[in-house]
C-alpha cells in the first residue's frame, strides 16, 4: 500500500458552457413535447360535440388550425436551432479535445463532443417528428363523422 | 487533477489484511438476522431475480391453463369468471410482478459492479424497494387465491371496474395493490437515477458509461414520471368504489376516458421501461460474444433515450377506437410510426456488431441474437397498429395479443435468459451448462414462435381477445391448437432453464473471474464478488477497461488493481455527474431492519384500507409502525458522520 495521492488526466479542458450544451441537447425534445400536447388539445377541441357550449370554454376556437400550424413551425425552428447550436458545440469540442468522430463514437473520447453529437441528432430527429405531425394537418380530416 | 474531497484518499494495491478488514466492514450478518436486515445490493438483486422468476412461473402456469381452455372450441375447463380472473392475473403477474422486477434484479446486482462502486446510492431504499415489491405481490395474489383477483384485464377499464358492474373485492385488491407496488417502483427508480449520476468509478465520464446502464436509467426516469399517473388512477377508482366519488362515473359527470388517458400515459412508457433495460443487456452482452465493441455505442445510447422520450407521446394509440377526433389521433399515429427509427438504429447496430465481429455461438449469444429477430417481428406488428385505419381493424383481436407477446417475451424474456447465462457465473462462481443451454434455447425459441406467430393470423381472421371460448367451424380451431402446443413447448424450455440453474449451482464448472473475457469492470473482481465489490476503487480511462490493451486505446489506461483505498467504515466515491470526477467520500449505511419493518407497517396500512369497513384501525396501527421504522431509519448515526462531534 503506497501513500501516493491519485492523479489522472481526466477530464480534458472544457470550453463549452454546460448550459449551452444542454440547451442544444434538450430544446428539440422539449419543443416536440410541447407541440404534441398543445396540438392534441387544440385538435380535439375542434371536434367538440355540437350540443356543448364550446365558445364558453375557449372563445375563438376556429383559430385552432392556424394556431396548430404556427406552433408546429415554431417548434420545428426550435429543434433546428438546437441542432445548429450543437453543431457549434461539436466544433468547439473537437478543437479542444482533439477527438475525431470515430474516436468519440468508438473510444468515447470527450464528454462534450459526445453530448454535442447527441444534440445534433436530437435536434434533427425531433425536427423530423414535428414535421410528421405537421403533415397530418393537410392530410387528415379533422373530425370523425 | 486532484480529488476535491474531505480527506485525500491514499492510492495503492490491496493487501490480504486490507481485504480482510473490508470483508469485516461490509459483510452481512449470517442467518435470519442478516436475511431481514441486509442492504447488500448483490443479495437484494438475486432476491429480486428469484422472486421475479417465481412470479414468471406462476404467470406461466396461468397461461397454460388459459391455453388448455382455448385449445379447442366450446371447452368448459374454465367458467367465464374464472377465465376473466386468470387472464387478468396472468397479465398483472407478467407485466407488473415479473417483467420490470427481473430487470431491477439484474440492475441491482450489476450496477455497482459495472460502474465501479461498492453499493447503490441508497442501500436501505434498495432493500425497501424489494420488500415492498414482495409484499405488494403477495397482497395482490391473496386476492386471487380468495377468488378476488383482477377480472378486467391488466388495464382495468372502467366502467366495468366500477362497483356497479364489479362488486366484491377484486378491483379493490388490484387498485390498492397497484398503488402499493407503485411505491416500490418509485423508490427503486429514484435509487437507480441517483446511482447513475453519482456512484461511479473515477474517470467514468458520461461518455464512458457501460451501455447497459443507459437502458435502466431511461426506464427509471420514465417510471418516476409516469407511475404517479397510474397510482392516481387506481386511487381514484378505489375512491369511486368505496367513498362515492364519481371520477369515472358517466351518470354523475365522470369520464371513463379519463381512466384510459391516465392508465396509458403510464402504460405505454411502462412497456418501454420493460424492454429498454433488456435491450441494454443485449447491447452489453452481444458484443462480448462477437469479440468486438458494440458498433455505434453513441447511436445506441441516443436511440435508447429517444425511444423513451418519444414513448411519452404515443399513449393515445391505445385509444384509437374510442372515438377521439381524427386529427388529434394522427399526431400520436405519426409518433407511433416515427418511434421505429431509433428502434431500427439499435437493431442495425446489433446486426452490424454480429456482421463485423467473430461470433462465438454460446447459449447467451443465441438468446441475445434471437432478440433481434423477435424484436423486428414485434416491432413491425406494432408499426401496423400505429396506423389508425389498421388499428381499427386489429384492435381487440388476437393480433394485438401476438404483438404484445413478441414485444414482452422477445425483448424481455429472451434477453433476460441471455443475461442469466452471461452473468450467472459472476453471481454464483459457476457456469451454466452449455449443452442443456442449447436445448433450453431452441425449445423456447421454437415453442414461442409456434405459439405466437400463428396468433397473428388468428387475429386477422377476427378472433377477439378476452373471450373464454369460441364456436367450432369459424376457422380458429387449428390455429388455437397450434398455439396451445407451442405454449407447452415454450413451458418445457423454461423448465429446462430452471433445471440448468439448479444442476449448475450444484455441480457446474467453476467460472473464474472473467470466463467470457469480457471488457467491463464487474469481470475484474472474483466470482462471486466479495461483499465490498472492489478492494481498491478502479480508475477508468475508456469504455472498455479490460480490453484496452487489445483495442490500443491511446488516451490513458484504466486501473483495476491499483486505486483509491477507502476503509473508514463503509465508504465509496461520489463523483460529478458529467465528468466522473470524485468530489466526495460517501459514508454508506449499515444493515438495518428498518426497511423490512417499514414494509410490514405499509402492508398493514393497505390491508386496513382494503377492509376499511371492518378493519380500519389496522391502517392506523400500520401507520404507527411505519412512522416508528422511518424514525429509526433516519436516526443520526455517528458511524455515518451524521452526529455533531463534541468539541475537543
């Protein structure tokens, strides 16, 4: 048993702020979540039964379709912003950690590069999910019967 | 970098006397006292696994009886009410008492070992989680044995669950039992999340975590968010049934659809919670038998998280036939389709791992690899039901029964069996028999597919779910007979697994520390591991600490034989969540009866609530016992540094 204090070279210096890293990572899924629940509520409200006094619950209900579209556009932009910020984070992380894509994916070099890479994927992935929802606006009849 | 901790721990290698001291500090008292007081994650993990397999056997026997009833048309083996209780209890058992707990068992056992820690973050909470699980399982099964098991499916739809249509105690047992079980799930999930964030080996930054842990983390985080939804739903149902509230009573302004929303907001993420940790096991074990690292680690981890996130947005696809507006449903349909993308990413990574590796065909490999096939079949049928028009045709037919079984057996039971073959040597020090294992696998694989593949056709031919018998001559007879034969073959396969476990425990080949030449930290310690897990806390410099020499990792080397020496009572490192830098020496609690006694008190509360018309004082007694045990649990202890020392 020796008396040497433990020293490691880990982690490498970090020049990307953690809040920015997580903003890029989470803004896409957050935008998607909000647009989904809002879409559902508004779309369901359009089909409220005729014998119910819907105007007293939500005046201007007939604006729900444009509102859904606007929400989806904003959400899609936010997801792309998340991806763009993550691209910036990824470039900064590569410079500071000297890690290539294969090293990040394979050896796990650099937690900043790792999280930035995720941010790019979540931003683009949830952008696609939001577009899927938006397409439905033009293809699906709003109410049954 | 140096440690920012209260005292600078010394580094070195462990001497025999040092190991002896750790053994003395960490070992559980033998006998009955130790049985009820242990907080050792390894013992708790194994108990979880054994208990879950007991429930699997019970659920399996129920399934065989159901299949006997359905083997031929117009059978009278079961009366309609008996059939209802049996299929509902089968669902409850498999989904709630087997599928998640067995994964919790593996994670409980493996996490500290694979993460390089000496225990879970909250060892006593871990014990509490197990005891509550057992107690709630017994609670619900007491109802079943009294003839008051659930009889409305595992999803328990109202209004049939309301007292008007369902008098007696069936629904009360199930409602309270689910709230009871929810406490266990919640405290267990919180323990996993904190352990993931804080109890890891120095150097294990977030990009170096073993892939298996991500599955359990996402499942645990999801459970923390969704279990309150179902607990609330069941509690509201219990109030409706017992205290005259009208949450779900249409005649009094209640909303039956509210039940479905609350249940499926929980129910669908729960399904992912049942498969993602198991997929993590495949991602961990499969590459070992392909003799190469997992292809696309980052993509697989992100796919896991993306699946869970998207999984929160698909619950309405269980409600497509309830008359919801088209456009509203289309949003959930879109997500139900797009969720296949992350699932496919994982499948492609597994396939690429096999394709580019040098597979060694062991039983564990067969179970892991077969998961890919079963996952694809279950995934494709799920994709079909994600489409609203297709779902309207398939809803409430046997097609959906086939789908759920491909998902839950294919991506839970098969990976779990693989995990058992893979980690059994670590748990017991002995290898499971390979020859019997091959028989075990092929019997299960053939039996399973014989039982459930034709069931898709049964559904497409229109056979509805949840009917206790059917008339002859409508085209379902032969298919049902084939399914029943397959179910019995599958049961024989499971029996072979049990036989293999027992015989290997007695006379299996000795395993040694790393029989598979695997790369992660649990294989660096003896099999079975000592009570303290690691004599010296390892330092990690890559994702595959034991494969670094052959992978030629260029950025430092991990160390498993030389590291921090912590032996002032029960100690382990707390690390920073992102970088895995040690920032505190954690004092871990000693064994305690408090979790068990708290479970006894909680059980008394639930029994008192169940029989509140006659036995309500029991709930009060239970609350007093629970409060006393919590007080004892939280009482400051000098050994844990929780008391103010007298000034010198």
